[in-house]
């Protein structure tokens, strides 16, 4: 292990005991799962928007609340 890697590790985990490190690993895992879930939902949303645009229906912009006719 290089000294740079050691100091990085120590800066990140230095003040933690085993239970805190375990909890951090759980939170990192949950965060990764949530990011994947969000990406899946965004992909579904994009597919639905594209299908609606192709069918000629109006799409409401969530930022401006204005309908857009295609």
C-alpha cells in the first residue's frame, strides 16, 4: 500500500470505529441503490415523454407549468 493511499484511507476512516464503518458501508450501498432506482425512473419518464410527443399529445413542462403542443 502506498503512503498516499494510506493517508487517504486514514483521512476518510481515521476517527471511525468498526460499527461506524459498517454503517457507512450500508449507507453507501443504499445510496448506490437509490441512484440506480432514480436513473431507471428517469429513463422510463424519458420514454413516456418521447411516446407522448410522437402521438401528438400536449406535454406540460414541470418547470414552467406551460403546455407544449407537438
